[in-house]
C-alpha cells in the first residue's frame, strides 16, 4: 500500500569495480619508472650534459633493487586498498555475497499521515480483534510521516495471547500493507540467536542469520521480523562455556542507537539495522525476560469471540476471490453451529479457507 521509498547507506563498505592484482600494479609502476628515467636521460642528451653513446638501454633502466622496492610498495598499496573496502578479512566468495549492498539499500517510507491512516484502516478491517496492535503501529507510522523520517518505524511489539488468534498472520498482513519483506524466527524450533543473527566464521556450521540474509536477498534495508513464541526460547551452551540466548541477540537490535552500528557475527561488518521493525509473539508473559519487555510494547490480546472467525472468513474469502458457492458453504459451517463449541482458532479457519480454495480451483471431471 505504501509505494514511497528512500535510500540509506546501510554500511560503511567501499566497492571497487576492479581491484588490481599485484602483478598488474608492479608492471604499471615499472613501466612508469622506466619511462620517467628514459625521459630524464633524453633531456640530459638534448642539453648536452651526456653523450648519445652514454644512453642506458630501456631494459637496463631498472635494477634488482628497484624491482624489490616496487614490489614492496605495490604490496603495501594493495593492502591499504583492500583494507579500505572494509572486506579485507573476507574470502572472495563472501565479498561477492555482499555486492547487493553496493550503493546503499532502499527502505519503505510513509509519505503522509493519511497514508498511515489507510494502512491502519485496511488492517483493522481484516482483523478488528487485533485493534491494540494495529493502533500502536498506526501511531508509529503517523509519527514517521509527521517527523519526515526517511523510513517507517514503530516500537517493537510483543503480542501476548492464546494460540490461534492470528498474531503471526496479523504481522504478515502488516508487512503486506507496508510492502516490506519479512522473515520469521521460530524461537522454539531452532537455536534462536544463531537463526536470527548468524554465527561467527570458524564454526563448522557458520552462516549469516536470517535477518541479514533477508536483507541481501530482497535488497531492502527495512524488513519486518516476526519472532514466534519468544518466551519459550532456550539457551545454547558453547563448548567453551559461553551462553548464547535469543534475548542477548535481540537487545542490541531493538535499541535504535546500537542497531545503527550493529556488527554481523558472520561477515564482521557494521550494518544499519535501525530501520528493521519487530513483531514478537508469546502465549504468556511468563518467561518473557524483563530486559526484553523494557524495550518493547507488550500487548495483552483477547481471545476470539464466536463471531470473529466468521468475519475473518468473509474478509479473507473475499480477498482470495473465492466464488459464491464456496463462500456459502463456509458460511453454512458457522450458521449451523458446527464449530460453535470447538476451540476457536484462526489456524482451523485458515485450513478451511485453503481447502475451499483448492476445491474451487479443481477442474470439473467429465
């Protein structure tokens, strides 16, 4: 829904079109020195200070000491040139992976407060029971437009509520309306800290985290990160006794000032992650670390009523373009009370919609 963008530097790297090789630098400098000395002796001959017979052949204008000196200086020059890129420590393969950062990265921007209103209204129309979360984001988007920020920001959110009320779905729909890429971290199904930020080179399974991978793949500096069941994240204990927790990885990314100069553990480069937005979900406040709560807005969300899943089917079915017979069949499930006493969950409702969409797209058999 937002088409406005601006560009941020994102990194402090320097990219060159073609970094020279040592042999090329040596050859160029040797040629230059020979030409300089040959021009000098020509001037001496023309001035009559030396005879033509005393002229040194071009091949002999450089001795071994000159060549050693040129080699040393060429090595220092290339070392300084490679160091100035900020990627001297990386392999050629990993430097190539970072080329998508060249020239900076675009981020989504909210141009006017009216645009923020439209996004919030569309999101609220789809999932009105998520009103506290939508309102919080709405205020952040309006402030981004009002303050003339180059991108959009809202305070990191922790959505606390029963399973199946649509917390993650709401976050994905928010990313859709903001037109930003998104990535999801399952805090219970993988080592959360490594999945998010990656691990240092040298580990057998070293890799950049999902956050930077999403940025590199989409060439976008402001994705939306969804962290599911953040209260259940565990610890990873290294062989040297070091402890790695998802909370420890999150805290510097949630603070705008530290996020601006965040260093990737894998690539070991500084990146501006201050335009990344965060939505975390939890089933309970129990287990939520206090440092995490102090940096986020924690919202307690109500359970679904019996009416809200039906409303969700109506809006989601219309968005998917389901035909009238499919919609009528879905409505009959609610109207006849078939799921009235069932455990209300958007997961169940979404599976119903998926099944209806599959059947509606199945060709008729003759």
